[in-house]
C-alpha cells in the first residue's frame, strides 16, 4: 500500500520550500496539483520531473476514487496546491478523508501556510485562536459574523483584496470600529506588509491605499487588551 503525502508549497518566496518536500516530489509516483500550470513553474524551478495531474475543487470528487485506487495498489502520491498547505482553504480535505477511510497512510509535511506568519506577527494573542478562512460571500455571511460577536479568541480570515474594505466595514458594524485588527498582505513576498490598528484606522488606510495581493485578516477577540496604535 502506498502513502499519500500532503506537501505544502511556498506562499511567496521559493526559498520557503523544504528539502524534504523537494525530495518527496521527486520520489513519488504521482503528483496531484490544483493547477498544473502554476505547479509546473514550481517543479521546473526545483528540477522536478514527475507525473502531474490536475486535482482541484471542481474535479476532486471524481478523481479521488481513482487516486485512492492507485494508493491501494502501492503507488505513493503527493498532493500540492497552488500555494501553502493543501486542505487549508484549498482542495485536499475530501481526498484525505477518502484515503483515511480506505486505510491508506496519510502524512502531512510541516511547511508554508499563510495564516501562521500573519497571526504571529500581528501583535494580537496567538495562544488561542479560531480560523474562519473565507467568509460566505452572500448567503450566511451576516449570520456567521453575528455568531462571532462574543468570540474571545483571536480570529483569522482570508479575503480578496477586492472585497477587503467592504469586509472590514462589515467587521466594524458587527464588532465595533475600535476593535483591533492586523491586515497582512503579500506574505513572504517582496512587498509584504502588515497594517495594524483599530478597524476604523485600517479602513481609512485601505480606502486611501488600494489593497493588492493575498490578504490575511487577524481580528482581536472580544475584550482583547492588546496592541493600540500610537
């Protein structure tokens, strides 16, 4: 029986790729990629020449059975996403669940993921936190936010730069405009930055400066007494 490896890939700087990840991607029988074009660039950079097939949120229910069959037949398979750790707001959960149900060994390598550096560098408590990922775009969004009004742990959200200001405004309406927040963008890239302050202050900043790149929002929990802007 083979092993399913969940392999994180860099969210920005290619130097964040681990030596173990490079070795395994060279050794496995098959690599599953969210987007073969994006992953092809990564694999070429590390001189990895291996079988590569598409495995994304639109086809994972159809391809997972075949992949599990190959694992049961003794092949080793690696799953990667466009960036970060598969399964964290990316395809991966369904395949992992099916592999586990079939008795296949699953190993997830430690490695890059966007929310951890954003959380740790935010200045907000990181001993207890809740990961919310992307909020529903329409149906259920208001209900989800209202359910978090009394959440005392630090909250983590992913967001598109095109919806960032609107989302922060909704946060201000739900949690109060003095709630502390850190918006981290372009993690591990040349233009990485974190904008910290109250929701009102950060909304003002991004209203004046159009947000670009991948966004992670770190929002203080209720009654948090941590950083204040000077």
